[in-house]
C-alpha cells in the first residue's frame, strides 16, 4: 500500500468520524494514533504521541490562552462590556444607522478583549439586538450587523484562532496578531461604510434616535464616555507594553487578565458568581483547545512521516500544472465549503498538516496566509446553508427573526468580506506592514 493511499485513507476516515458527531479532538487524535501504531509499531507510535504532548506542554506562548479567555469572560460577565454600548447609544444615536455603527465599534472592542467570535455574538445578541429592534431598526439589517461584527473576534488581536494557527504553523504569535490588526480594522471600516451608504439610501433601515432620547446633560454624557472607554484602557494597558517590547506576550496576557479583574473589583461587580462562571468557562475552553492542538500535532506528525505534503505538491504543480495562485485560491474555496459544517478550529486542524507546509513550499508568507485563512473562516461562518454563525444567531435571536431573515441579512456583509479578502490577497502589505515595522523584518 502506497503512502499516498494511506494519507488519503486517514483523511477520509477522519472526515467520516466527524460526520458521525464525534468530538473534533477525539476523531483526529484517534486516526492519528491508530495510523502511527499501524505504521511504526508500538515504540514508534507511542513515541510520536508522547513527543507531540511534550511539544505542546513546552510551548510557552500557550499560557496566553487562559489569560485572554479569562479576561474576556470577566469583562462580559461583570457587564463592563455593557457600558460600551451605552456610550455608543448616547454619542452616535443621532446619526442614521448610528446604533448599527456603534454595534460594529462594540464588536471590535469585544474582539480586542476576548478573541472569540462566540463571545461577540453573545454580547451583540443580548445587548445590542433588543435595543436596535426597539428603536425600529430593520431586523435584517441588525442581524447582519451582529453576525458580521462578531466574526471580527477571530481576526482582531488577541485572536485565539491565530494562537492555534501559530502553534500548528510554527509562526510567531505576536507577528500574526499584528498582521490581523489592519485587515480587521479595514473590514470593520468597510462594514461601517456599507451601513452609512445603505441608511442614507433607505433611512427607514436605521432611523436616528429622537432628540428626547438623546437629551441629557453633558456631565452624564462624559460619565458614560469614561465608563465605556474603560475596556479600551484595559486593552491599551495590555498591548502597549507588548508592542514596545517592555513585556513578553505571556506577561502582557497576564497584565490584561489582572487589569480586567481589578476593574471589575473596583466597580463592585466581581461577585462570587461572576468569578466562578469566568473561571469555569476559561478552564473548559482552554482544555478543549489544548486537546485539539495535541490531536492536530499528532495528526500532522503522521502526515510529515508519510511525505503526504510533498506528494500533494507534486500532484498540483507537476501533474495538474496549476500555478501557485490557483492552488491558493482552491485552498480558500475549500475553507468556505468546510465552513458550512465545521467551525474554524476544526477546519484548521483538519487541513493544516496539508495546507501550511504546501503554502510554504509554494513560496507564500505563512504569516500572511494566516490572515487569509482567518478571513476565509469569517466568510465561511456566514455562508448559507450551514454557516456556523447563522445558527448561533438563530439560537440567540427573538422569535420574530426567522432563519429566512438571517439568511437574507448576511449577503451584503459576505460580499464586503470577500472584498476585504481580495484586497489582502492582492496587497499583502496590508497584513505584513505592521509586523514588519514592529519587528523590523
């Protein structure tokens, strides 16, 4: 039996197990261990799994995961994030579509505090959605805004997905985070431009708040501004020392977690319930990611041993005669297809053993490709019929918002994201300029 056939058989078996509803790390790890034992026997198979576990335990930047997740849950559970929306409500409600624009701003800041799209979706659906509907915003407009804005969580630092990509692709986390800053802000800006133009053409989609709702003393407005900017201050306290080289990545994550905790204590919102929920959620998500990374490392090690990546490269470039750019575009299309039934983490660990080495062999920058992968995941999240975010939105939305409304709401935002993806592909400097400037590469 050829090694190429073994590699294909492993991949098909893994996909079949995933379709049965098995946990991602269980399906991938099972296939990796069984293949290792069958190919290299007891000693080789056990050594492969053991070395992958040790590699994971020795990867120092992995300590950032629980820190950033804890920070995000503290800010969410203590309702500090709610103050952000109140600030946007007062300061931007007078514009047509102003609250929708404020919701995008809220999502960007939540992304900068948490790094998970699910957190942005939960906060947007529970805080912003009821307020927007109450003020007669079009339901399709607001559901699209919340879904699109929440997707920024996996691109804007501290993105947890980029930490996983860094581990699997063996790239610096700091450079990947910096590479996601400008594309993430560009995408948020494009969302805002779309909202402004759409609400100017059809004012009924996003009516401005009445003068009575906006009428309050300037002192109260400034108080809300200070309260809403607290999360921004926490993010600045965390990131400025890291960007200037005063602290390491892990130290900055600890600073962010401590700053969020102290902010909740000072505001009197760090109750026992808030602390317990934040710790439990942090532990659960961190352990899940560690198991997934461990399974992905084991699976990737088997693929490396089989030489599957070289075989696929030969197939695409020599036998089929495809150019590097055609291969790259096919990869992106495959991500969109898989995103209709898998989340970003599952997609990454399934194809990373194949795609990441192949991208490097084709001569592309792996940091830049990490940004492309992440943007493509955002698009896949919202692509019908089975986009991940579509069903999250349906689960959290009120009954009057149907699945048809959710499907209809997302097309304009998907097109905006495709535009952002094309821009980053054509102009790699959009992603690579900031890490190159900071790190001097």
